[in-house]
C-alpha cells in the first residue's frame, strides 16, 4: 500500500496546502552522499533540527521515506496516526525514536540494489512540513592477496613473478602499483614491467583483478622488499600489502674438473648460441615472443548468464599474432573452434546456425558466444600488448566441466592457457503461499506458490496437505505433466 493509501495522508496534505507554512519545522541529516559498506548495516539520518520548538503528537504526525533508483520510485516506510507501515523488509525505524524527533532510517544487509536517493518527508498538521534527500553510495573493500615464492636465488638469470589479487571490490575503479624498497640504497622504486588484465565482474556486481610484476633480480637487489599499493574509494588511504619473498645469492660449489669442463662447455655453447642467434635473427628479424598471462574470469559461472574470460598478451613484436578460442566438452573427443581475434579485426559474432567466420573457420558452439579484442597498446620499446575477451553463456547441462582453451599463435611458436568451467545453477526462492481470505465449503479454491529467481528452468513442484499432523502428497508437478492435463486442477508457476 502506497503513502496515498493511508487514510491520514490526504487530510495532512490538504491541511498543509490550505494553511500557510509557519516555517518552524526543519530537518537535518548527515552528509550526502552517504557511504555504506557492502553487506553491512547502515543508518540514513533524518532528525528534526528545532525539536524544542515543536510538540510531537503520534496522532498528528506523518513520516514518509521514499526510495528512487534510476526511474523507479518506491515508498518504503510510512508512519501516520501512531501506526508504522513498513513496505521494505530491509528498512527499519523505531516508533519511540520518531516521537523523539529522530526519523533516521536503518538499513540491514546493504547491497548494490540499495544504490540511489532516499527522501525523508515529515508532516505536522495543520501547517508544517519539511523534507530532505540523501544519496546513498555503497562501497566494497577489496580483499588483497599477494602471490609469490618464499625464497628466490639471484644471480642465475632467473625470473621472479609477483602477483597482487584484488577480489570483491566496488566501485570497479581501482589503481594498483608495485614498489621495490632497498634499505641499503635508501630509495623506493616504482616497478613498471607489470601485466594488468581488465577487471572481471562477479554475479553480485563486485569486481576482481590481478596485477603481475616480472623481475630479474640481481645480487644488488638482495635485502629488497616488494609491496603492492592499492588505491580505492573504500580505503581512506592507500592500502599496502607486502610480498613475503626473500632474495638469496645462489650457492655454487664446483671442483677443478667441473670448472674446466664448464669453461670448455661454455665456449662450445657460446659458439653454438652465437650461430643459432645469428640464424634466428636473420630469419625472423628480431622477433619477440609474447608473455601470456593466466586467464581472468569470474569466481562463478551461472547457467545461461553472460560471463567473460580474458586473455592478456603483452611484450611481443612484430604484430603478426592471433588469439584463438576453443571448446572441449566432457564427451567430446576433439576440441571445437569458437573464434579468433587479431589486430584491427572487428568483433566476431557467432550465430546458432554455425556460420563461417571472417577467417574461414566454422564456429562449433551452440549458443551466441562472441570474441572481441581490446586494449591494443604499442610500448616505447616497440613491443605491443593486446587482450582478447571471450563472452560466453554457459549451459549447465552442456558446458559444466567443459574445457576452454586460449591458444596464442605467433611466428616463433604457440602458447596456450586452459580453464575448466564449473557452471552453477541458482536455487529458487519460495514466497508465502497466497490463498483467498475466505474459503467456502464445497467451492473450488486457488492456492498460489510464488517461485522466483532460479535457473535453469526445469523444476519439480510437489503439493502436500497436512491434516491432524499427517502430511500427504497431493500432486507432483512439472512443466511436462502439466501440459498433459486437460480440464484437471492447475497449479500455476508464479515468478
């Protein structure tokens, strides 16, 4: 029931419109926008500023809270004639606090659906009313996890990779930097050789992202510490997480014969390497293979809901490169081609009819999946980077435990990344059974059970009756057996 459905509302509005406003009633609130943390409780303040000059009578007082989200406007809480009408189960307001001049709205378990504007209206007939508006912003702090080796030996020419994973943050704008600090040199250096994939959205609207930094530590780096610094609106100041990695000089123990053998072997190897290097340089004109990051994807795949898998490719030269996507379902002996992206190639869309794509290969998927390329960047050293994104609509029955392969082909070889899909269903939510207020003897009656927010569509619904504590089955109902009933009772599926 809306605010106009309350019997006191028309009278209060009429009195306020016919009588000049005295201007005595004013409201105060906290700053706008108000910032609340995701999945926590919060308070939107609305208080009478000049309570000492006003007498509050529960039978002569009206309070209304209105929520506006986009183009939708909802009445969520009303108080009139001493009675509270709560139209939003997440909202709460104490009757005692109202009579103390505090009309603040308490929100439980705040989610992203609560984003919007909230208007507090207070009416005191015959001639006073006031309102204020508070904008609500919802923040989710990222969970920061550092991925690194515990001990790395330096001086061997090996590579070290540090990862900084950010999960479950909102809004999705976030900045991540890597720093190296060396106490002996008394300086902090910003690391630039990083690999950042586009943020991945989770089903609840929050985002995940991973930033990797690649290093070739040297002996002078021993004693250095590495930290990931995260800047996000949910943090009052940048959040810092340190990598638990220790650099150690490699220990080499060689005998005299080993040293002589190593020298001879090194000379032979150097000659062979020089010859091979000249050959490769002359044949491929100094081509640089790409660095392929691990696939970025949501934490969950939901049946028939859009999801994106991103492959980040960086540091390659020249730009002769292709990123191909392939699918192997559980019972398939061979992998099926989905699509391919190259530089300056438009988005390739696939139809259910398995059309031939622009590059002459047949799409073997059964739904409208698509591949797109974005973020093509040319760096100062002449190397290049790109990301290829596969948008999928996984099916629980067909694609669960299917394998997705991203294969990167370039003049000097091929690299690939794989992942296994775990497709989840969404359990249905049951509402209270809806029944007529009065049931007459020997008269048919319709009972409705609202079932909503589930996927996939297949359901089995059973109706029972309980008489004197004994539970008995009335009917097992599915979409198939309902279609076969003609003239019999109908148990509608209500969303």
